[in-house]
C-alpha cells in the first residue's frame, strides 16, 4: 500500500474510517500513514476537530 495514496484518499473522503474500510486497513493504520506523511514533510496537513477532518 502506498502511504501517499492513503493520505490522498483521506483528503478526498474526509474520513479515516471510510478510507480504512475501502483499503482494508484499520482506522488506526490510516491515521498512522497520514502522520507518517506529515512527519516526512515536517508539516501538519490534516486536522481532526470533533471527529471531522479539516
């Protein structure tokens, strides 16, 4: 699985849970993939506010 693909899908769907179900991963794994991309870029790109992605 490409971590960047999961990251892009999270942005498109605004839902870690939806991406996880679509790609066959846990919500936690998708969250970790997103965090990995953000750490690599040294930039917070997705914010979770009241269980919604922003």
